[in-house]
C-alpha cells in the first residue's frame, strides 16, 4: 500500500501542474466575442416591431440581447485589461488605475457602439 502512495502523489502532481495557455488565445477569444456581438446585433436589426406584439415572439430578441450584451461586455473588459497590462502603462496609485480603467472602458464602449 505504501508503494502505491508515492506513485499516486506523483500522478496527482503531474496532473495538477500549471498549463500555459496558447499564445493566440486572447486574439481568438476577442474575435469570437466580436463575431457573437455582431451576430446578436444583426439578429436584433432583423426583427420587426410589429412582431413584438405577441409575447411568444420575445424569446429570440431577448436571447440576442442577453448574449450580445454579455459578449460585448466581455469584449470591453478584455480590451481594457489588455491595455492595463501593457508595459507602457504606468499606474502609480489605485486612483489613477481606476480612472484609467474607466476611461478605457468608455473608449471601448464608444468604439463598439460606433461600429454599428
């Protein structure tokens, strides 16, 4: 029984070792979130207001709003985080970091809303 224990510990240590994400993960995630946001916006643009009288027709636009809003928010946060982690960013204090993050989020929101 004691011989199997070191083997089990080694296997657990190997299985739980940290894994580095692929180098292009951020770019792939950003492109996926962008396409989801655009698809949701296209879905909402295609809907006619006259069809909204029937509550049974509310599922697709509600889903598009939810998915598009979530993907858009994640995209804004991802881009703001990337800018905050860039080596050129010099953040001296918590207040400056907060102001910069708010400014970045606002800029990304204007960018996303301006694309449509």
